[in-house]
C-alpha cells in the first residue's frame, strides 16, 4: 500500500464517497462503455499508484490534452489522488500553443490521444523534462499499477489542484491557480442549492461541455461526481446527436452554453426530445433574451443562467439561488461568495448604477502562476474587470465583459494574443483585433491589418491557422490603410468601431 490514509481536502474524495454510497450505481456513460462508481474509483486508485511509481511527486504538473472521455475522467481524478496538479489543455491547440503551456507550467507528463499526438510530440521536442503518453497504448496502460492501490495522499485545501491557462491581455497565456479548497467551495455552494437542486443523486447529466474548461470540469463533472449523479460523456456537440442522447439516455440535467440552445432551436422535435429534462442551465457567455424566450416557448422549460470566471472556480452568481430564471439576469451570488460593484475611484456604486464586479470568497483563485500575481488583494477581493448592476431584487445583470475580451462559443479570446501572432508576419506593419457579432458563435474575431508590403486576407488566415486554435483564428480579416491612434501613439481601440463600424464581412476574403 502506497501512502498513508488520512483525512484530506482532495476533491477526488468526492469520487470515493460516491463509490462507498452506491458502488454498483452507474457513474459514467461513454458511448458503449459504462462504469460503475466502484469500477471508476478502482481505476482512479490504480492510475494514481501508477503515476507515483512512474516517478511523479506531489505538486508535479500533469497535462491533459484530451477530448471528453472516460480516460479523461480517470486521468483527472487519478492525478489529483496522487497529489499532482492537473493542467487541462484544449485539444484544438497547435504545437506552438501547447509548447508555451508545457514550458510555463513545467509539465512533467503530457497525456494525449491519437488525435492530438502529433501536436503534443512536436510541442515537447525541446522540453526534455516532459514525457508524452498516448491513451490506448501500452505506455498508457502501464500507468495503471495493478499491484497496489494508492491510499489518499494527505492534501490540504491550500494545495494546488488545477492550473487553468487563459490567454493574457499581453498575448501570453496566464495560469490561474485553483486549489482543492477553492474547487470544493464552489462545488459545495452549488450542492447547497435545493429549489431547484443544481444536481442531485439519481440525476443523469449531459457532460458535453469541454472538460479542459473550468465550466465543464468543475461545474459539470465534479459537481455530478460529488452528488453521485451519472455523467453521459459527449466529446463534440452535435445538435441532432446530442438531442438523441438526451432522449435515449434519459438525461435529467443539462448544463450548456448559449450556442447549444441556439442550435437546438433549429432541430425538429426539440420539445419531445427534452421532455424528461428537469433542469437546464447556461453559462460561459450571456444568454440572449430571444434565445431564452424562444426555448421556453418551444419546450415549456426555462433556462437558469449563471455567471462566473475561471478565477472563481467558476460560479459567482446564478438564478438557481432564488429559483427564478429570467431573461437578462444572472441571478444572486451563491452562498459563500461576496460581490461588490465598484466605480473607477474604488468606491461602491450607488444602488442601480453599474460598477466593476469585485469578488471575494473561498472559491477565488490564488493568483496567476507561478507567483500569485494578479490575485486577490490584501482584503481578499478579486477585481474581475466585468461590469454589472444590481436590480431591485438584488440580482446581477452584466452590462459589459472584461475589457476587450471576445467570447467565441463561450470561450475567452484575448485580442492581444492574436495580434502578437499577426504582428510576427514580416508583411504586417500593424494590427488590431476586436470582436464582431456572429449568429452562430455569439462573437467572431475581426482582424484589421495594416500591411508593410502587399498581403492578402488569405495570407493572414493561413499564417494564423498554424499558430492559433480554430476558435481564436480570425473569422474576418480586413486589409486597411491605417488605424486610429491616441495622443500617446497607441492604437485607439475605442475608436475602431467608430471608424470601421460593427457590420463586417463574415469571411477572411474581406479586404
């Protein structure tokens, strides 16, 4: 037996507790594969033991470059049970993007799939301390130590569980440090909501949101595991196939993003397919009022909307708190979370006035990797950069997002990261990136490019497609003569829409 059993705050204990309560109950459905709680818990313990025998030590970072799968769940909880820190990565990332994360986080082991193996291998070629292991190979199977089980590693609530990288405004990703305690605090706050319950034992949860994102990882997967609910895992969202699963697997709880609900509205038979679902929720981006209302009219069911961010593990507020879904509101703050709305002078705004959202609570992150920069201040307040106001019922309404951030299918895209890539082209003199409305993704990415030498939008697109994930790649590219500048010589982004307008062509061929 490896390690010494003792009480600890490790979130893999949620899995152990569910296995003790209902060992033969169904924990995961992944295609034709089904795992009971007992089977999943055993696999996780063997995997944890294998990671330790492989030479990994408490605090080491393990990268997951995988789509949603039972293997992802096993690797995630196994790494945590071994006392390691998980670094989830978007499987759509290119090798240069992966290399930055591997290098910055000091990833020791990168677990990838056949779909991501080429990018993973290329990314770590120059990082001799990082090893790539592909699921479904003898190397991956050897990580399951069948000779021993790993007793729970003693883990404090302050121990680092996740490094979740978001693109920084400077153009380089920043790793938000989330502890076991922060993840537990958010999960347990949501579990305390009962009218209606966010998730409960006996629920069947549609786990289609990507697990490399904190929403899919903590608010869907970990919440379901803590509650003892079955997770039906889906790797890629398809409107028709997902609705078929909702009906055939008797899904009762759906956590989605606005783009999902928009897509479902176009599928015939929607009302019949979702008849058995007791709870719909939405997050990751604002849910348009028209979508909220159309979904209610077509299905007879309402969507509970929430608001959060990676740095808060993630939920800050939700209409589940008072059980009153309403268009345009993200509801009340969850138990254990405090919110202030603050003006530019640092004072609380007057009732009804908009202000920057400051958040304090046990679920707030420790700061950005590695030194905690950008974290909560001395009084515990994290300044989100989001703007909101509170209505007469104390419910939050968002009026603006983080400065300059573009939300593509609910994922943060920071303009500066894209600008850095395009600026590296020899033919480019200057570039500015901003978001534009998109009926499918919510927002698209517009790049305004000032050429140094002749260049076409297709040239820019081809360059970006090898260096940026698809959702970050500009959906519209315009070659322009110049950009407006401030008196200090910086691009005056506030004037870009004034000069070029919001209505832009939808494809890269624009010029």
